[in-house]
C-alpha cells in the first residue's frame, strides 16, 4: 500500500507493470485532501516523457525504488486525458475510476465492482480494500512527521540619506587699527624734525588690513557599513491530532475485547 511516507521516494521513480516491464516514470503524486492518503499518480510515457496519464494507487506498491501497478503500458497510456496542472475534480476522478474498473482491473485479472460485492455477500462478510484477503485486515495508525520550511518574514533595507547640521568653529583673525603715536623732540631726532619747511600742510596715508574667515569643505570617508544576518535557533511546540485504528474481537460468547 502506498502511503504518505512513500511520496518523497516515488517522485521520478520508474513505473512498472506486474511483469516488471517499464510503463513510464512518476510525474506527480495526488493525495486525498480529507485523509492525506496518496490516491493517484501521473505517469509520463511516450518519447522523452511528453505524455502524462493518471493511474490509481489503491492497488499499487513500491518494490525497491519502482512503483508497480497492475496495468499495462497501453492501459495507462489510453487513460482519459486530464490536465495535470490542476486538482482533480470529482467528475474527472469518477471518469478515471470507471475507465480502470472497465479495462484496467479486468485486464489485470481482478474482480470488477459487481464481482467484489457478490463475493462479499456469499461469505456474509464485507470485504474492504485490503489485499491480504477477505478475512484479514490491517490496522493502521497516523504518525506525526515534523519538518521545517524556510519562509520570508520581513525585509531589512540599508538606506543612506543626507542630514545637514550647523557647526560653530572659533577662528582667530587679526586686523589693523590706526593709533596716533607722539614722540618728543630730543637731541637724537631734532635733525629729522627740522628737515623740511618750517610751516606746511601734509597728508599721510596708511593702508589698514584685516583677516576674514574663509570656509572650505572636503568630503572624507569615516566608516564602512553593511547588512549582515545571523541565525537564532528557537524551539516551537507543535500539536497535531493523529488517528489510529483499534481492533475489537466479537465472537458472541464473551464480552468484546479491544486490542491495539
């Protein structure tokens, strides 16, 4: 029986018939949305696997790394053509089941639907889908397999923008000022004082200067920045509901006994 544990190893595996002859390769596995049980697979046949057909998995089994089905290559190849890029509708699934019940199972030497009902009525028992036999069944249970997947939770962006601020710098500056200096006449400078006319009008000019601040700016690199990520490991608790089958024996003489 094919279960959800087989899905990972069956994708891309060879599909063979009951004689071991190759039918094609597994393309996709379809599961029942209610139970999670794989119920259909697509088989790629033809040159380069360009043709893809559906095949039921209720009577398939995994043998080593192959998927073995009780249908010939012609039966699988001639199955109703259904778009493999969408989910199966109920009407499409009914058409596929009708096709394999009419051709596939009969060709594989199995009971048809009516034959199975007749056989079950003759024994007084209702035969299930288990292949062990009419009086034998298999107890199954669900098990939780927890993994992880990586998803995007947010974005971080490094953005550089310009901010203008005012700086105040004290700059020392000098300037020239006029000061009148008086010098008394002495024996040492009397000759210079008497050089020239006794009385005259004169003008003397002095150039005054001062320093003024000059502002110049230059751009210099001050640091390098980059975005980095680090992985932080946390532990999350996962709760899941799982189902299991119980076996109850009723023989009509003793109270029902339940076994696991």
